[in-house]
C-alpha cells in the first residue's frame, strides 16, 4: 500500500526542505515524491540533507500544476489550517492514516503540502477531498515542512501495518481519480450554465459550494457515471 502513496510538494522554495522531506519519507517506507512548480533546484544541499534518501530525489517527478500531480489519485488530502472560508471535510493525521491504509490498497493516494510561507491556495485546497490539520501546541505551532511530512508519513505507515486486507473486489468501493472529478465539475458547470441556473456574477461561489457538497458526498465511480449521465441528458434537452 505504501507504494501507492505519494508526497506532493507545491512551490517549494528551499532545496534543503526537499532533501529533508525525502529523508522523512524513506524512514517510513514511502518512495513517491512529486514536486509541483518547485522554486528551487535539487542541488547539493538537497542531496546532503536527504542523508541516504537521494534515490527519492533522483526519481522525483516534477510537474507544472497540482492537477497534473494528483490526476490518477482517488484520495487527495491537503494540509491546511482550520480557518478557511469554505467548510471542507477535515481529518486528523491519524484519521488520514487509517483512510489511506484502506483506500491505498486499491488506488493512488496523494498527501499535498504547500509553500513554506503561505501553504496551499484556496484553489489548490479545493482539489483535495479532505484537509488535514496537525493539532500542534497553539502557543507555538511552528512545524517545518519536513516535520509535517514526517508526522503524516508515520501515521500512514502505522495504519498500513495494522490494516486488514481489502475486501473482495465485488464488495469494495472504487472512487474515481481526481482527473475524473475535475471532468465532472467542468461538465456540471457547463450543464448549469446551459440551463440558465448560473448567474455570471456568482458563478464562482456557486461552483465552490458544489465542490464542497460533492467532496463531502464522495461519489464512487458508479455514482459518478450516473451523475454524468444526468448532466448529458440535460444538455441534450437544452439542444433540442
């Protein structure tokens, strides 16, 4: 299961942090590192701080957007503070580990970490199924990037060691990858626009709230196909 879990770093500015993250990952048995639009090179400092995990740096995948990094993942969790404008489903690190240990037996899992200074943008957080908040000391909650990665990797590893084997395929729930959900949101917006429901001035806010709704519901692949079929019928009726 650990082979299906990837750590995604967005807009990292310090190469040493990338190396330290690789070390944190390897100690917990994770090997997939994805860098989204990094603002630094994997240099000698990164290699030095990797301390024996330089193979993860050599194999790291570099992509331009978060959408590219998580396209084939069915479970995406982004690290976040609790105070956000939209109420998103929240998980503790332990709850995330337990969920990843189950769902990671069937599909890819992405743990997403933002920029050192500003974290993830709201647009990036909206691409995640869940937000994860590390409940540190409120009087001194300063965690560096590698420490945050270490905590989540530890919880994933502990949960994976205790996880039961996946149930029979015919009884298991298969969730769609992130790319399929993005295609659905585009289809949904197109259908609502054609129906006249969306008002241009409020279109963005409505779609944000609908993303919240469907992220809470987490439709499986079969349910998503039904929803796509409904949207297609709406578009056909509009054309007729």
